[in-house]
């Protein structure tokens, strides 16, 4: 029964669990995953992402908006262009761990 007490102590709040579920939902779209993988290799603008991924500019923009709102990408403005990159190292680690798990 002691292990049940430890579970209760370690369990995140209901709000934290819901926030975590929402966070993982962002990774549930293959287009967003492609964008994140592409950005791992360097910052890119929407046009270059669209060309490289074979997607339309509006489709990439839509996915980037969701990724920005989820704090998974950051932006840098250079003139009229906006460049996107992963928000931090955690983003790539999450992707790599997911691939590692799948390949076991």
C-alpha cells in the first residue's frame, strides 16, 4: 500500500495532466512533425519550408502558428522575412525519443 501513497504524491494535478495531453496532441499531426524535423537542421522561412516539404505556404503557416502557440518554435525577423527555429533543445529530444521508442 505504500506504493499507492507514492503514486498519489507524485501524481500531477488534473490541470497539469490536461495541459500535458494538449501538449502531446500538437505532436499528433504528421505535417507538424515534418516541420519540426526540418527546423532541427537550421532556421527556415515559411517559403523554404513549404518548398522543402512539398506543402503549400498557407498549410505551413497554419502549422507554424500552432507550433508557436505551443511554444515549440521561435521566430526571428530579418527584413520582411520571418525565420523559424525550434524553441529549445527539448523539442528535438522529444522527437528523438519518440523515434527511438518506435524503432525498438
